[in-house]
């Protein structure tokens, strides 16, 4: 199989994943790095041949991406990468306010010192990736940061709902590279301030910083009124 393996650690993880999931991961990567454009048609025969996989494995991966809202199947036309509109982006921002903010407020009283220590390791990793300008990996770590906080809220339904939209959130993050290239220090500063608020279990500060952070993404992508 000719799917790229980026390092030995990833290689071990990939071997444990079903093939359809590995293919879905690779297609997400290509979309988020711009190798596959938004709105582009995905030609099954060409992709299956390039990745050296069966059409059924490719379709399994595409079904996963369709469920996540990253691709869309058009009758008699084929499968296309979803071309997100300004309205789509505004709706995801609204969902983040409705789902993520309440989750983080609940997490404030549940977060442990071990959780804080883990978040601080992510901050260190963010600094390294910014220095090396590895934006794809940086935004993956950013998503991991937010997922960690949401998962600590203790509400399984909030967590499930957040999982449904996390791919679309990550998709918007991939478009922030030009902004953070110009303001590299702002990225880790925003996250570091949030960690400090969690350290102090300061609910009001967590709420304010989280709202500012989500709003900054919206403003940067120019999809708020």
C-alpha cells in the first residue's frame, strides 16, 4: 500500500487502524494541507489506483468523510470535497459557543493537576511546531488541546456532539496559517492564558478567554457580521 507514513511512531499507530480509517486520515490530511482543493471532485478510480487500495476501502473512507461533512456525494455526478460557505462557518462558530463553552465551564471544576500538566506539554509542542513552521501538525495539536478540555467536562452527550463537529472545526483551523505566520506568538499566548485560568479554576476567566479565542477564529476567517 502506498499511503505515506510520516515517522516510525505513526507507522506503529497506522498498523493498528482499519484500512478505511487510514485512507480517511490521508484524505483529510490532503484536504487540510491544500493538496486536494475545496470543491474538487474525488475520482474514485484514480484515488484507488494511486493509494493501491480497493474501491470498497476507498468508499468506506469516503463514507466516513461524508458523515463528518467534509465531502458530499452528488447523485450521478460523483463525490466532491465540500466547499464551505460563509454561512457554514458562521453556523459552526455558533455551535462552538453552544457546545464548547458550556463544556469548558464544567471542566473548570473537574480538571486535575495531571490534566494541566498534559496541556502544558502541548503548549511546549506548539512552540516547537511554530518555530519549525509545521502548521499542519500545529493545528492537529490545537485540536488535541480543545478535545482534551471538552473530554474532561464529564457529560458524554456534549462530548459526542463535539466529536461530530470536530472535523469541520479542524477544517477551519487549516485556513488560519497565513494569519498565524504573521502573529506566531499570539497562538501560544491565547492557549497559555487559558491554561492559567484553568489552573486557578477561574470560571469567569475561562469563559471570557474561550469566547475571545473562538471569536478570534471567526474574525480572522471573516465570517462574522
